[in-house]
C-alpha cells in the first residue's frame, strides 16, 4: 500500500511529515524519503497535463523531461520499493493531491540532481543534468557532488559518440583508397592521411593530435571493445580509457584484451596514478621479454625537449632516458643543490636544483664552497685531470674554469650542446634533423600516419582535451619531486616570499666551432641552425613599448627577455637581422634585411664575410626579427620632418628603422601597381620553378605557418608550393605560392582534396565530404 500522504499546512514553511525526512518523496512506496511531489509533475513530462497556469521557472526548467526514466533512476538509487504499477498508482494519487493544493512542491534542484546521478548516460540524463545545473547555487554539497558525477559520466558518453564518428571517418577514407581497404571485421587497414586531415579540420586539432585521436577511436571500436563500452556507459572516463589503450598498444591483440579483462573492472575506482602502475605491471607480466626489448629500444630515442610555459618561463625535459643514469644524474644535481643551500644561498631545494642544472649545461655554474667541516674535495683515485680545469659541475669546485672542459658532460665534437640531436636542425624544435618530420613516402603520401616527432605535437601525451601532466605528479605519494629515496626535510622546499628574485647562471656562449655556423644566413630563409631565433617589435627594441617578443619554440617572452636576447645579438657581428613591415591589420607587407654587420666588419649583402672565419661574438642568437607597423613608420617620419628626417635614435634601432622605411616605400609602390592591374601585377614573379630568395622571404613572412588551418609548422620549414601546379601553367608568384609543410603539400595532391588561392595569402581547402575551410595570412601583433 502507498505510504500515507503528508498533510500540508499553508502557514508552515514546509509540509508536516510526522517524523519522516522532509526531503523525501512520499509518492515512491517504501521510500526512506517522504515529501511532496513537484508541481511540475502535474504539468510536464509524460504523466503531466497541459502547461501550468501562470507557469513558474521550475515548471519551464523541467518541462518535457523523461519522468519515467526518473522513476527508474530513483528506484535504482534505493529510494523506492514496489513495482512500477505501484509507483504509477502512487503518482496518480500524488497528482490528484497536488491539484487540490494539498502538497507543497519540492524544489527542482535536488530532484533533478538525484535523477541525473543515477540515470545511465544518455539523452534522458542530459535533460535532468541540465535542470540540476541550472539550480547549482541552491543545492547542498551532497547534491552538488551528484551533479559533478553525472556530468563526468555524461561527458564520457558524449566522447564515446565522438570517437565512434571519428572511427567511421577512418573507415570511409580507407575504403575509398584501394591501397588501404578494410579488414575482415570492418576496421581500416591502417590510418591514412585523408582521414587524419578530415578529423584535424573538423575538430581543429594538429595532425599529431588528430592521428592519436583517430587511433584511439579505432582501438576502442575494434581492438578494445570492452573499454569502449565502459567509456560509453560512463563507467570510466576518457583519461582512463586512454591510459588502457596506450599501455596495451605494445601488446598483441590477444594479450591486450587479457590485460583489459584484468584491469578494467576496477579502473573507474582508481586514481590515474594507481591505474597507470597497475597497467605497467600487467603489461610487463603479459610480455616480460618484450618489455625488456622495448626498454632498450626506447632508450635509443632519448631526447631533450623545450616547451614554453604560460607564465613566461620554460620547461626543459629529458625523455626516454636510461632510468638508472637519469636517477644518478638527479642524485648528483641534488647533492650540488644541497651544497648550494648549505652555503647559505636563499631558496628551496627545487630552486637550487634548477640553478645547478642550468649552470652545468651552460658551463657557468658558480663556485660552491664546501660545507663547514667537510672533507677536502679531492679527485677520485686514478684521476689524472687537472683539478683547476676539470668539470665545472664535478667534485672540484675550487676555481675551475666554468667555461672549460666539457660543460654538459656529453660529446661536444661539433654539435650544439643545447640541442638534442646535433645534425643541423632547429634547436627549438622537437626534430633536429633540419627537415620536415612529416615527410611521407612520395609513392603513397597519404597512406602513412604522422611521425610522432612532429613539431606541432602537444606538450602532453597528444590526446585532445586533456591538459594534465603526463607524469600525474598529483598522484605520487612522495613529497620529493626529485630522485627516489631522497628523504628531504620540508624546510628544503620552503620558500621565503620576501627574498629577492634568484640569480641564475649567465647565458654563456656557444663557440663557432661547436655551433657549426657558416657565417651567412641560410639561402633557404631558415634561421641559423643550432642558435636562438628571436622576434620582437621594433618599438620594444627602441624602448617605446612593453609588448612581448617570441623566442623559437618557447613562444611569447616578456619585453625584458626579448631585449636581453637582442642585446646579445647586437654584440655579435655574426647575428642576422631581419625586418618585417606589417600593415595596420597586422599582415606582413614587406620583408628586408639589414645589409651589414651592426658592429664591426665590412658591409656585406648577406651578412659578415666568412673567408677568414667568423668574427668573435657570443654565438648564441642566430637571428633577430624585428616587426614594425607602417603606422609607426609614418608617425615617426612625420615627427622627424619627412622620410629624409633624422629618424629614431642612433644605433641598431636607427638602422632597422631606415631599412623598414625603404621596404615600406617599395611595398606601397607594388600595391599601387596591383590596384592598377585589378589584381596581382606579378611584379615579384619568377620564371623559374623554385622561388627566388626575395619571394621566399616574403611568402614565409606573410604565411608564418603552414597554410593548412590547424597546422602550426613554421613556414620556413615548409615547402613553397604552387597552388596551381607550375607544370600546368601556375606562376611562381606570391599570388600562386604558399607555405605548406611536406605532409599537407602531399595532401593537396590527394585526388579527393582540393585547394585554391582566391587572392594572395587566402587559401580554401575542400575536403572529400565537400566541407570548405578558408585561412588567411597570419597576423603579427601590432
């Protein structure tokens, strides 16, 4: 029998429940809760009548929701008992009582939150979750936790739907390519560039992220079906699904499913760090010999990576390092940091570790006096090195030459000690080989997955929508973020906020012999290999503004940092200087170079002479690019009495300004010719297939990056490609040339893709599905 109905007292703030919980629902028989039915039940949902007379906000919020799903959810939550018929009868009774005004409506939020928490992910849960989210400010903490749980489960369901769509894109693209095709179970033979690029454009992901996203979609659809179903059911979230897929990717399909079967049941109740550890153990147990082989193979891909951080700092990290050697290196760094702290230098242990690491790498680690009462720092037995000229980061810190010996502990036979691979590439990029890491097989350019060393690879493990650090440091129990077994005192990490900013080691120098510099700007427009490449507004160099600059792959740096690097380049006659004049809209309209050394050396067309070797200098900054707006040029010329006026202050700022003013005058003359011709006047056209340096410089500065919208490969690393092929009558002119990395250069040649350049710098891509994506020239900060 239904529970007795509570009596409603209009003079009371809530219905009288006679000893029962006033938050509960009397209309569910046997419920531990007892309370009035919401008024929306009378007007909304499958059990409701028409719209409420003078309806309320709650009524509108709950109108059209799945009330039958609510009954099932509350029953699953243990808040009711009895059959569905019993609940229907009680509901009818509650409706009649509500119509008589005998019940006080229950607030919308708690009801919706309870339904959303216990409903399975899907459209019904989405409706109730939306109703609950609209009343979050009115919910208690228990209900708020339920809303958060429901939102996470619904997000997993939605992400599973997205991955299902991506998996089908890979199927359609593979089926359309006779070289790939489909396997017997319907999965694509392999991922192809066609599918990856469609996903990249649709979701605005880099090729690297799009490929990992598509790979996950295929994996959860065919290889790890149980994990895919768990994600769609909200039993695990996307991050945990990714961990399972990534960890088992090295196993055979049979072994991967065995690990999945073992790990999946408890995965949703484990923090990521615990799940990751269990997965690593399970994978090693499943294939112990393979685990050892994979470790040895991974060590062959050890690398050093540099990333910019949002606060103007940077992250320098080594990956795929031998574990024992890395732990030993950390122990040594920690020992030197402790000595620095014991010597009375302010700061916590982590700060000192960072200072020691940079000092060792730069060869500028300062002298660290031994602790009081410590034994002398004698060299080990059999060491024949002179203690006055040894390793500056070694045991002897008593006056050795910080710039002598081997400052980084590695092999310095002609490579850049600051880069990971010493073969002539960009020191700020992930791949140091000087070429495009996306270079695919020319016989089948769209049939290959991207190289994971792509420059646009994300800072994390490459999966969209996750910004958590790959080391999951929040899940580690150790208070020490350094070497294992280092039982540090809390005082080691305590920071005194009253201290002045730390003193970092000096920048040092890269001798020309190590840097391998040629003394001239590379003919293809690339930055000087192995050295820093900085871009900053001319107004920053002149001290007229505080806009940020850009350093290589680090990204934006403060004006102080940008000027510091520019000053280092001024002192180096071998450094190259480039000037980009930008329009009021921020687009590059002219490019020029300073045609002589800024300090010392005879004038030269492309840089300092190299016949007798490089002039002495810091050897640190290879190229400085100054951007200057035509508005700034016009304003200064007007204030100086015209183009022939004195201009800005003397020195490098004056030389740069004069070069920019001449380039602007030439650009304005070309613009007038284009206007008279009703389009491009082809003044920069070359009859050769390869663009000449002047055209390459302009197109590279105009495009900035590869012209495939999501791609961020720098244009100087890209191919200068004819939009209309040269052998089909296409001009080698700025109206028909654009920067495209090798991967997207080859994608343009795919028979299912189309590309056109409507006007110089504006490119429109058409996908096999007929979708169009247009991108214009990149914008420089004013």
